[in-house]
C-alpha cells in the first residue's frame, strides 16, 4: 500500500493527551445501561469544544444516549462509521487512581471510557485536518454490556440515516502489549445467549417421596444432560459452550421439603447460526423429555442476546495492511477469536467492517477486563486513534 494515507501515533499525541483527560472524567462518573446522561453530556460538550457542526443525540430512542457526530471532508467520497461503546459495569473499583469511580458498584472495567476517548481523539484530529475525501460518522454507543445498545441504534435507522458503508471499531486488550494491535478475520466473538428451564412438579415431605413429583431430581438430570449437547450433538470441528450459572430449588432450611419448582439458568456460546439453532432446539428437547420421564412440567426459554461478530475478511485485510503502515508490521498481529459477546455484531450484520484489539499491557497495566483492577492505558490512545483514523481516511476513498 504505497499510497496509504498514514497518520502516526506521534501525530495523534496532542489529541490523545486531550482525550485522556476526558477519559478520566468519564471514568470518574461511570454509568450503566442505555441512558447515560452524564456520559452523553461529556461527549457532546467535548465534540462542541472541537468545533463539530453536526451532532445528533438520542440515536436509538428517547431513553438511549446514542451520540452521532458527522465530520465531512472537503471532497466527496464514501461514508465510514467508527464506533465506540460508552457504558460501564456493575463492579466496585480497586485501581487506586486519582480519578477512580465515585459511584459504588459502577466501574469502567472493560475499557469503554478509553474507547470513547480514542474516538474523540480521532474526531479532534479530523476537525483540525478537514482536507480529506468522504465522511466520517463517529458513533458513541451506550449499553454494550448486556443492553444491546448497538441494536437500538441500528433499529433507529443508524445505517440508512447517515449512509454508512463500512463500520470499524476497537477494543482494549490487556494480553497485547501497549502500542500493538491484533486482528481476527471471520468470526471474532460468539453468539451470546441465555437459557432458563423451570421444572414444576408436586411438592411434598422428604420422607414420603412417592407422594410427590420431585423437580429437583429432574433438575439434576438436566444439568448433566445439557452437557451432552456439545459433546454429542455439535460437530467436533465446530465450537460451542453450554454453561449453567444458576441452579435453584427449595429453601436451605427446608431439608425435609420436596419443593414445587426447580430452576436452571445459564449461557450458551457458538459461532455458526446452525449451531446456535441446534443448541436452542436441544435444550428444549432435553427439558421436555426429562420432564415427561418424571411426570412433571417443564418450561424452557431461550433468549438470543448478541449474534456472533463476523469481521468481513476483505475489510480485515485492508485494515490490517493500513495498521502495518501506521505502526510497523512488528506491531500488528493476529488475535484468536473468543467466546465473549460483542454487540458491535449488530452493526456488522448491516455493513462490512471489523473490530480490532488494542494493546494495553505494560508494567502498570496487567489486569484483565471485567476486573476490579483494570484501568485503560492512556498510552494506547495515540496508537488506537492513529490506526482508526488511518483506516477511515483510506476506506473513504477506496
């Protein structure tokens, strides 16, 4: 890519420094879910301070703090969407930094404050360098952590309203050294779903089980049988997970009481749509079959949360080549796909693009994400913003 437009981390340094200070404000005031009023205000105020002329709020609905900023170059071209998620997690922070969360059980433990800061650095740079081809749509999306904020924004017309042709994003990755990035082509994160089974029998006295219909026994059989889905139904060449996170029945003090109901809840992970369909069908079949064996009732629910995130190969190849020019080939590598969930998948179902992993690791940043000690590494902002803005500048004129 001899004609690649490259913005280096050094060129992004001043914008990254400003963005880091904004990150600290967001980190100090974390919010959970879709309606992030304080975070939304900080983002909008920052965009206005950069001189942005076109800012849209509440993209996603009246209770969704989705912010979209449109930056047009001085020449017409393609429209590229850049996304940053903005919500926090229900966790008590234990980092010891001066800007630690001031809210109990609210913490930016997945780096979304850093994602916002990195995209703000991109916007600030573009506002200072308007001589480019095309249009960048900067998307600040709430509710990634289980609230499907991306789906809300897509359903509110994000793609057609702003004419987005490709989507790109990044995510903090503590296992990669700071200053480096990693790419995954194809499936990068899994379908992330939850299931629930309720067995209802007939309660009774533990000394007279023949007068009862025991849902606990059915629950116990189901716990083991559900594991056969992966071991005996899913093609061994494919991947899937069925994990039970909750099993509840009776009262700890009711040792001689056979309860009326027993509950199982858990998560499933897969990549291919056909594997997802298989798992859902088999969970219901197993629940109903065991219930019939014991003469009780079973109600099985399967809730599809996030689809698997598919990084389109052509766009990954192009973005990776750009990253190599920006950071050097030695700082760009491949990353393994994970069974985590990521709602950027909803955007990639609409248009091609990819999400890449941004390195966090150094001597002071070793904690994994979703951990009380995780803190986004400010040193990563310049590298992440340089790659992101370079991808946009090149893809707008592709």
